[in-house]
């Protein structure tokens, strides 16, 4: 079992590229460089995930909606969803850096889509350090665990698969400090603060129901993506 501070990286959904911005403005035609799959619309409980494949070279037209087919024209705004897939465990916020938690413009990332702040720290010999999980791949403002829900514990602050990655002591430490650190997530905006857990006996739980999770998921659209009904433990 991995313990706190060992830098183990648990795979979580990643928003990927930032909101397009100036690189996609103007009349000049832009090209989609990679094969992408954009989920549209976001599925609800009981719905199947619907995706449309976009082949390399598919033109971008700001005035056209996403259409079915192997080659489609898409609105520039939808490119922000290029790697933002619906998550069954982790809320993903479009346009926010997964390393530092800041709202990222195209200038925020290097050509490899890596946070320039993180790169700058690494070049100086420093590492990021998350106050919540102690990993060195991000700061607390962008910690994916803070925006994750665990069906096994029925609480926010980590996900089901963490139980196979970390020991109980570490997970309990996340539960105990979640209430404090959740307020630091995407600190530039209060709208992204994850839901609260409630202290019950010696543990912590989320007071809401499955219906509340669905309501939360609906309320954060279109900027946020959360699809708990796709979780294998949804029931």
C-alpha cells in the first residue's frame, strides 16, 4: 500500500487542454490535430455515453454545432472538451489547470500542455507539494482528490480506487482534513468548492443521497463534468 507523501500517482480524469481562447479566434481556418472523442450531450442516469469521433484535419467552424459522422465541423468552444471526458468519480472543471488550479489560458501551458508554473518550479529545483495529499504533481488548489467522491465511504475527498492504492491511515487523514482543504480548491473562485462532509461518530460522511449527487452534477454544467451514475458502485 502506498502511504502519504510517497508521490504515488493514482490515475484520475484529466481535463487536458485549456479553453481555446486567442489561438482559435478570427476567420482563419484551424485544424484539429488529433483524433478526439467529444461526449455530447452529457448523459444522465440510465443514459448511454454518446460520443462523436473527429478525424485529424476536421475543420473548425465557430458557427456550426457538433454533428454526427466521422468528419464533423465543431464550434471552437467545444474544443475545450477535447480531453475532458465525463468522470464517474472526479469532478472535472473545463479551463482550469490540474496542476496549480488556476484558470488557464493558452499561455498558461507549454507546447506539451504542461503548467508553466510547475515547469518553472522544477527548473529551479523545487517541487510542487499538495497540502492535502502530499503528492508533488500539483498544489492543493488543483488536487483531484478534493473533487472526488468515494462510494465505498460515501464521502468526498477521495475515490473508491484509492482504497487499493493507499492504506487506511492515509485515507483517514484525508477524511479528517477534507473540510479544511476543500475551501482551497480552485481558490480563485468559490463556485467550485466541493460539497461538505459531515462528522458522524468517528468518521465522516456525505449527507446527500444519489439524487443529490445527480442534482449537483446537473448544476455544475456546462463548466463542470461529473457523472456518478456511470460509477460501477452506483447501484
